[in-house]
C-alpha cells in the first residue's frame, strides 16, 4: 500500500486493443461474479459470452452467478448451461434481495485469486479485459470509468447535458438515456461531496484481489455497496488505477437500478453511513491511498 494521496496521470501503459489481443492468457485465477433477477431473455447468451471472453483471456476461472429470487426461468437456464461447464457456480437467494446483498454474496462465494463483475445486460465494454487484469500486478484495485456519450435529443436534454458538463466531461457519458444519466450523475456528485473520494466513477466494473476485498467489512445493503468498497479500499491505503470502460445500452429485458425503491434505499445508505463514518468518526483509522488514471485525452483513442 502507498501513502500518497494526490491524483496523478499515468501514461506509462499503452492501452490499445492491438496490444491487448496479443497478450498471453492471464496465468492467475479469476472469478467473474454476477447477479440476475428475472433475466431469462439475456442469461443464456450472457453466460456463453462470458465463457468465451474468459477462455480467451484467463487460464483458470470460475463464474459465480447469484439468482436473486427470480420468478421466471433464469434459475433453470443457468442450471442447464452449468451442466456443460462446471466452472459456472449458481447460488440462489430465496427472495429478491436486490443488488447490494447479491453483490456481497457473490464476492463471498468467489474463490479465485482475483475477481471482477459484469452486469447481465453487458452494460460495460470489457474488451480490454486482459490489460485490466495485468494492471493488478501493479495496483490493488482497477476501476472502470465510463466515457462513451449518451445521445441527447431536444433543447431540454441538450441544456441539461451541458449543465452536467460543468462537473466533468465524463459525467455526461454514463448511460443510454438522460433520466438514467441524471440518477447516475446525482449519485456521483453526492458521494463525491460527502466522502471526498477522489475517483471519477463509483458505479462501474471494478477488479480486486479477492483476499483484499474479503478483508473489507461491508455494511450497506443497496447499490451503495460498490462505492462503499471503493471508499474503504481508499481508506485502507489502496493503490487504485482508473481505466476507461464504456457504458453499453441494454437491448433486452428491464433495468432494475433506477426503480424508486432502489434509489431510496441507496440514498438512505449514502447519508446514513456518511453520518456514521465521517461525522461521528466511526470509520476508524484512515490511511488514504492513491488514485491514478490515464490522461483523459487518450481515452477516446482506445
């Protein structure tokens, strides 16, 4: 771990698909974790796609699937696919517990040396997976940052998009429509102001050493779980590398993350734990880590 706290821009790594595709398979074991709720339209193709990606990039892997109490054929489909690939491990929540609980259960069940996640709707472009894994040799955490713009239409949308540009170019490039982008941006701004975590994204694909993330005591039970783990990693002195991972729009099924009940639960956690950890100082000793990222001017070339 490092005690440096300033942000810096790393340019020593050459991030290109050409270099990525010529690298040998990662020789350390990797867990891909995911969670699904009523995703019968997507889950089979998702698993085939994940297996293909991991076979190309990793020597030893497992796929941990949490069925979050689905009421459709999600569970049945996963079981059928798992018969052809024993590396797929299915765990089922008796009732729908939502993303926070399911994420933490998946992390707990992960048994390989490193872990990361991908959403069932394949929301993030992880074609550079092999390169991201390689960075774990130098960093404790590798965190994705969205950078592909949402397409805005109309005067109101364009005006709001321009407003959000004030908070950083990447913040308008987070989702496939404006309402979801607003939720994402507001979530980012609130967390950044309250917790002062100097990162460019809190809801994206993140790569961890499994033993490291297992050492973190997670208290939230909502979509705040991802920012919480990043925050506590930073407080533990982690060296964090930010890499560009674009958002990809959902093509089938129903998005669950912007439901009012989910948003309320997340907001409650954000403010409740801010009061506990920051105001009341219940977070214990802090040894701030280091956040590095590629020069943003390079990202659009990837």
